[in-house]
């Protein structure tokens, strides 16, 4: 159990309490412990240092005092909407980060990019407790320099705009965007594809679809209302689920 927690009350609709820890292995793993211990809906677990974080496909995401790693804990009333959560939260975060740079874009299903490099990403997990469904949404952002030891092209906000940032200020912005994304999902979003055309970087781009050991090239055509990605390959049109595949840009 982590010690020396500092707590900050937040004023957002669906994000209520921020817990700050000096160091955690994984904010998602610790977030599950907080849920079991009885934390409230809308709790954020922020680790100033994360030593054993992970991204999708078990990629490592280690952070220090140059980046942000945190998890948002939400009690979720509608299981059917969970696949859309990273999509709407990603859109909300990108919209708010446009106050820093309009070059930030979202890549389906849960990455943030600037140009041809990755700025950050999200990892969503879920668990049941006493009949309640909880979602743990882990978010990592490179703030003041790019991450070290990463095996993919990456960038930080500082590198993108030439300005050093206070992490807490960036965190507040991102939490505001995440809150917007949660509200978007609650209220029902009818123009998901158009929003990704405006804030995304992948529609009508050639991508590599990875499904286990299988890889194929396709053109991303649309994000469907249920969150699936419609792609067009030599075999025609088909839709893919974020839980089943990952996508890369062709470089």
C-alpha cells in the first residue's frame, strides 16, 4: 500500500478527487486496489513516478518527473458503452490540448500524436466489485521531454512548442478534457466519425492492421457509431474492433 498520499478536491462533473503519490509501480494496478478499498467514483490516482506501467499489447510505459502518468476510476452504469470510452475521452483531451498546440491529434483507438510521433496514450481496464462495474482508464503523456527507452517515435509537449510546462497545470487541462469526454459518452455522441475527421490523424490514411501474427495494409475510412474502425483493403471493406487489433501507420 502506497503511503504519503496528498488529496486535492476537483470541481469537474465526473472527476472529483485527485490522489497524488510519490511513486507507484502502475497507476492502473493501484487504482484497482483503491476501488477495492472503497474509493469514490471520479477518483484520479497520479503517480509522480511510475516504475512498472504498461500500455496496450503489454508495452512498457515508465515515467518520471518529465511526464504524466495517472488513472481515472469511474463507476460505469452501462457496460455496452465501455468500448467508446477511450474514443470520447481521447477526443475530449485533444480538444482541450488545442489550447497548447493545435498539432495534437488522436489516433484510433487511444493514442495522442503530434505529427508523426506519439505524445501519449491510454489503457482502459474494467473490474466488477459488489455488482458494480468499474473502469480504470490509465493515461500517459510526455510533457517536458520524450520518454527514454521507448521503441517507437515519440515527442513531448515541450519539444512540440518549445516551452517547459508545469505538470500539474497540464494535468488539470487533461482532466478537464477527460471530463468532457465522459460527459460526451453519457449524453450520447452522434457524430463520432466527423469528430475524428476534425481531431484525428488517420481517416483516409494507409495503416497497417495487426491481428495476432497477421498483418495487412488498409485505408482507414471511418469510425462507426459503436467505435469500430471501418477499413478498406484489397479484400474490400471490413470493420475491426480495438480489443482485437492494433493499427500502425505505414512508415
